């Protein structure tokens, strides 16, 4: 798998340190409350596992599966919810955990969808922010790293369901996905 990468963008240590910082910020922001963390599958699962362990609060965890990519590398723009929440979020502080903010279409749709359920608040925490690709307005509470417009894999992020198990984030060589 490593031969498919142009280079490593973020090491295991850089990820561990930044996720820890994000966890402390969430602990401080939501002190005295019990937020519900909503992971956007599949890409967020590694980041979310590490993030919730870095949070020192009572909280609950749920997941949604939302698709706008299919098997491609560029968002189709059509958002489909393939797995919904299993708990009520009315009156709860919702912390959406996403692996990467790219076009913003999926997260913009998801925020609107969840707001209809009357949560106390919704905040987005994403590991990676790729602002050069933004096509929809999304307000982030915090991102781990701002990245260039390159195709990244590892630490939960994939290409065609591969590379999620890399413990770091790397840039995939273009010849792999073109």
C-alpha cells in the first residue's frame, strides 16, 4: 500500500497530537453537558474513535451513512442517507464528526437534515479541511488540518474501500485512481 502513496501528509504522531487537542477543546466547550457524537461513515470511524477517547465528558455515540461519492473520487452532488441515527437528538448538543470537508455539499445537507430534529446545537468537527474544493457553505467548529487539493487516504479515508487501515494520512499517487 505504501508504494501507492506519493508521500505521507500527516504522521501517526501528528494525528495523535492534533486529535488530543481537539478532544480537549470539545471537553471545554461542552463541559456540564452530555453531547451526542455523530460519526459520518465510513471515513470518520478511526478519527471518531480516537476523538471520543480524547474527550473527558459523558457522551453518546451514533453514526450516519451519507453518500455523495459512489465509487468515484469527486462528489456527485446528490446526497443520499443510507443509515440514519438510532437515537433522538432533540434538545441534545450534536457534534458531527467527519473525516474530510471537501465540497461541503454532504455536510451542508446533513446539518439541514439534523436541524429538523430540534437539537440544542450542531457543531462540525472534521479532521481535514480542503477549502479549495468548497461548493457549499459549511460552518466548521474546528478542523484538524487544512490540506491542499490532493487525494488523501489512510486513518479511515479510502479510495475504493482501500487504504483505510493506514495509521497515517498520505497522498495517493494519481496513477492509482485515474
